DNA sequence: CTCGAAATCACCCGAAAGAATGACGACGGA
DNA sequence: TCCGTCGTCATTCTTTCGGGTGATTTCGAG
C-alpha cells in the first residue's frame, strides 16, 4: 500500500504537524465552547475515521477468517537462550522465519513493508550468524537450533 | 519474546496517520471554502465512514495476511504411495534429498557425477511435480509429503 | 551528550538458480 | 518393433541470491 514511499524526516515532521493540529483543534474547541457550539467537525471526522477504521479492520478479519481452526498444535516458543547466544535480533529471526516459508527476498520485503535490499541485509547477517551461505542451510540450521518451528 | 518493544509496522502506521490527517485537512479546507454548506453533514460522515472502513479492511488484511497451508498430508498415504501418486522418480527423489541438505546444484552434480545442467533439469521436474518454484518450498513440501526425512 | 546496536536502504557485481527448449541413448512393455 | 519413460546434457535467457561496502535514522545505555 504505502511501502514504496520514502520520507527520511517523516516522523519529526509528523509529530510537529500533529502537535500543531492538536493545538489548533484544542483552541478551536475552546472557541466553540465559547460560542456554546457542539463539537468541531474535525473532531467528528477524526473520531469517525478512527472508529470506522477499527470497524473495518474487524470486519475485514471476520470476513476472511478461516472456518477450520487450522490445527496449530504447538505454539512453538523460540529458544531464547540460543537467540541470545548467537546474537540474532528479532527482526533477523523474523526474516529467517519467512525464508523458511519459501518466500523470496522480494516477497519478504512486501510482507514486511521494507525494501528488498533491507531483506538482503538481514538475511546476510542471519547467514553470517548461523555460519551458512545458502538459505536452505539457514533453514536447516535454524530448525536444529530451535529458532524456527 | 518481547513484541511490545518492537514496532515492525511503524512506518506504514505513520504514513497511515499522515494520510488520515491529510484527508481531514482537505475536508477542513473544503469546509472553509463553504462547499460544505452545499451538502448535509451526514453525507460527509458517511463518506468518512466508508473510506476509513475500506482503509481499515485493507490495512487489517495487509497486516495479518497469511499464506494458505499448501498441503494436507493424507494420513493413509505412505512414502511409496505418495511417490507413485505424484509420479516422482527415484533420481528426482535423490536430487530432492540433496537439495534438502543445502547443497548447490553444482555440488549435487559433483556428488552424483553428473553435470550441473542435469541437476537443474531434475530439480525443475521436482519443482513442477511438487507445484513449487523454489528449493526451500520444495524441501518444505517434500517433508510434508514424507518424501524426505 | 556521546556511543553503539538495530533497522533501514542503496549500489555494485558475480554466482546461483530457474524457465524454456531441444536432443539423445537405454530400457522395458505392448 | 514401436512407443513411452527415464536419465542425461546442452543452450539461452531472466531472475534471484549472496557478498561487500557505505550510509542514515532511531533509540537506548552509559
């Protein structure tokens, strides 16, 4: 949806923008209170947006919920000690899991909303930490070490 | 693990928030242009609800997307029966086993005293018969079907 | 405040993988 | 004998991987 866009200084700008918008909204609210008005339209809009976004998420999930519970017997807890021992990060573990599912780097990037280059960087580090140089080997070793189911 | 300390989808969330803010700003602008007077407020509410419901559905599905489980191993089919069912040959099974060990096509060829091209031909046929197009997927499916340990 | 870890992204380049063909010999059953 | 399967190998082409390097941003610890 949005992953192709790139804004390096997005967060501070957004924070400032939101802060400013919030301030304006508060002022407007107070002003409107002076005029004994109802809530400002912007507030209604935001509330509507928020509420219906949540509703949309719930509805969407409900529509596509699989009927058969898809037997998932073992929740599988990753071997935390091994993770710490070899110094693998959560993100790298995530990439390893997706590699084990047979996804290409591009598909992983699309799934995680990051670029393919980022996925390649992560996978390279995973290979390095696991001491392998091919993804099939990484999957095998990851399973042996209890990093992935 | 510690999912609370990790925000893998921060960027889309920020962009999403920005988009919402922009939409509100646009609506506000329109209102200030007195265009809003031409339409009942309910219309705007409905539009907002619709738009953000769609966005919510999309975002929700996007964030929770999961691939279909591509196989359901039949409990009655033994190794040999599965082999016969999908018509995989002994040689192809051998190549699949070596792929599962993390060997490259060149290494497989050296181990079996055949050319790399031959290995690629076999692996292509294996992929075709298993309905996959990557070796990690082939290994996964081969294990699901009981073709390889 | 400085420093380092983590995550992100980019660019380059060579190697590996995979898709699509075509071909050839051996072997076994109809 | 003819036909089909299997194993073998080649060529061409495109895509994907993997290694290497460098950069930025964010965040938390010291």
